[in-house]
């Protein structure tokens, strides 16, 4: 019986590459693992797969009765709807511990570092398994994406060391240029619908019985979306109603200016203002220096609930 490996819904590059890198490792250790995904991939992830000849994991949204490893999340709201009917063999993550529970012991690798693929890199080292050239390149890009080319406050020395070693394995000398090309691909918004923009890296969270949705768009220049803010906000209102959210937040993160414009539709905007010590104008505010959802948004927002 095969074991399925996958990341969160609306998968980012860390989730997709993590499913690939973790599956390969487990297969080398004698387990039969298949990398999968819960949703469509981003332009950034396609760039990574194309550059390093990666194979797109198969789409799998139901896991009842299956053995699974999950990577890059541990929140039930980011899992398949029938996750509690699966057997979770392990979790590999770099976020806060979520609300998933298991009835049997499991393998857990959860580290306060910049990227799940850095955790997988450490697993390869621990098990003394060689990382193939193509997988090393994809892992390198995933780490550079999640750490925003080392600018994110979540980035650690472990992440930078991993990138440098992975770049040698995959034969990339100028990994920062590859990262910029990757972010340029990620920043393409021509022809994208508001719903596409609002769900590119969307995650749902349960906060004391309240459902909160947070999406993050990391771009080289967020000003290209200035003329589309009203359209984005209108769709956010629709998403709030469709999903029964208390609050929806979209972070437009400018990696060059090193900050984010926060857009919100909420039942109580004062929670956002208190969390970030700011004053919203037209339900939006610029947060200087904010690059990380998991370290600079969630820890401040969740206590408000």
C-alpha cells in the first residue's frame, strides 16, 4: 500500500517541493511514497519544476483510508476534508503546531526555521541519504522562496547553510539570481482573476472558534496591483461570505521595499488595528518590515480572538 505525501491546500512551492523531496527520501528508506498536491500550483512553482526538470505531483483531495505524511502544515483547516479518516504517519513542518491529532504514534520533525524543505534537508543528513541534483535545485528554490531570499525574519543560519550546500549539489553558482528570476515569475499577474490572486497562497485558521483566512502575495513590485485593489477587495468580501469567515486578510508583500500592504474584510477591524498597532484606512494599511505571515501576522492576530 502506497503512502501519500502532501502539503496544505492552495499549495506554495514549499508544499509541492516538500512532497517531492520527502517522498524521495522515504522511498530511499524503503517506504513506498507518492508525492501529491491538494490544489493547483503557482507560476513560481512551475518555474521551479521547469528549471530542474521536476514532475508535477498528482492531484489528490481525498485521503480516507490512506496512510499519509503531511508537510508544511498541521492545521486541520488546511488539510483534505477527510484527513481524520486517514492514518497520519508523520508531520514535517516549520509552522506553529496546529490542531491535527492522531490515534497512533507518529514521526514528527517540526523546527522553528525558515522552510519545511530545510527540515527535509536535515532529515537527509540525519539518514545519510544523498540528495539528487534535480531535487537539490528544487529544495534550494523552495527555501529561497520561503525565506524571501534570506530577508524574512523566519530565516535562520540553518536555512542559509542549506541553500549554499544545495546550490553546490545542483550546480547553481548564482542562486540569488535564480531566486530573483523565480520571484519575477511569481509576480506575473497579467490575466489573473481577483480570485486567483486571493488564493495563490491562501491558508485558513481556526482562532478560538472563528475562521480566519489569510492570503499572501509576494511580489517584486506590488504597485502593479494598485489599479486592482477595489476588485481584490470585492472578491475578498465574496470569499468571506462563501467560507463563513470572521476575517479575511490579503498581504501584498513587496520583497524589494521589504514590507506588506494589508487588506482586510472583517466583522471587527479593531482586532487587526490592535494586533498590529495601526490605523486602517479604507480597510488597508502598510506594514513596514512585515514579510512573514507565520512570524509577523499569526502570533499577533491570534491572541485577539
